[in-house]
C-alpha cells in the first residue's frame, strides 16, 4: 500500500442498499463544491452517468472525472479520479466499500494512486507525505460527513 493512500470512513443509519443508492444516485444531496485549492473556480456536482463519473458545473458543462471500474451494488464501487490539472493518462482510484455495521452501514472510501504523480505535480499544491494525505483526507472526510447527514435525511 502506498504512503499516498487516504482512507476515511463513517457509519450511516441506513442499510447498504440504501447507502449505495444515495452515494451513487443522490450525489447532489451530499457532494459539496470543492474549495479553489482542488481545481479551478467553477463549482460542480458529482454524477455517476452510464459508466462515467462527471462533475457537472452550474453552466451545464461536464468534466469527466473518470470511468467506473467496478459497480457492485450494494457492496463496492471503484472509479477513476482525475482532476482538471492531470495530464492525459494520469489518474488515481477511489474505492468505496459498504459493509453492514451494528447501527447501519459502514462506508469506507480509499483514495489511492497518488504516488504515481510526481512530488511537484500541480494536484499536490506543494504538499507531500503526511501533509498531502491529510489535505486529501480532510476533503473526503468533509464529504463523508455530508453524505452521513444526507443519508439520515433521505431515509
């Protein structure tokens, strides 16, 4: 496992089928626009659409974040992750696992593959090591908190 791998998790008070559906079909309820640090000034909503992962901006323009690599409801989702400052062929992977927990479903996000990008890659914003993984982990942690809130409101 890479040092540049981020893992965050939460428990949502819904079953795995519902959690997977909210994660993939109700992204507008939990995906929060990023801060400028992560890309350009535009703010969009994440969408899973026919095997693609898109961020759709308020003007309707989509950016293809990546492709879905594994769609295994209600257990697992794996998709490519690219940012607008990635060169062609550069990508990372996001794996989302949904597992039964005593009070609902444990949702774990593992974002890996950052080690394939150079230490001076624009996506790192000058950060390496723990500083970099902390930055990415905080972003995914914020998103999982919003997801947990959405799941409790959409059940």
